C-alpha cells in the first residue's frame, strides 16, 4: 500500500493532516471546522484534486465541530471529485458532525463509512 505524508497544517482550533494511501488521498481534520478554519481543509482538498487524486477519504474521527462553512467545503470537494470521476468518502463521524449532516440532508450525497479502514477497503 502506498503511504506517503503529503503535509499538515494547523490554525489553532483545527489541524489537517494529508497522506496518500493506495488510490485514496486521506485528509484528517482534527478540531473545529468553521468559518475561521475552513481554508485549512479547503486548500489540501483542492490541491489533491489538482494533482489528479479524485478519491478523497475524509477521516472525521477527530473532527469535533462542523458549521455551514465547513459543510460547504465538503460539498464543494464532492462536486469537484465527482466531476473528476472520483468521490468523497467520510469516515468515522463523531455524533455531533453526523447530526449536522443529518439535519441538512447532506448525508445523502456522501458515502459514509464507520471507520477509516472501511472507507479505504471500499
């Protein structure tokens, strides 16, 4: 399995790690995804897509909060990945983030997995 760390970023309340695992680009946001931190997630997602990595796995196991701006970042990445023949897979959602997706109906447009391992195996 191809494993290479691509990078990481940190802006106080949000840290984002990015790595390649096989055919997937794994992006792991940890902390709070909101108006002030959204670019920390948006940038690596856009960079992955620009490099032709259209299968994005977002490991949400440490994402403690997501507001509408964060949700819009995820939705924009999904549209771009779908257009490139890939997709966005969400893994390990904590209840508070799962609730945001449920309330907004966004859970219907993402492939959601119980764990990172399940997302990578799909």
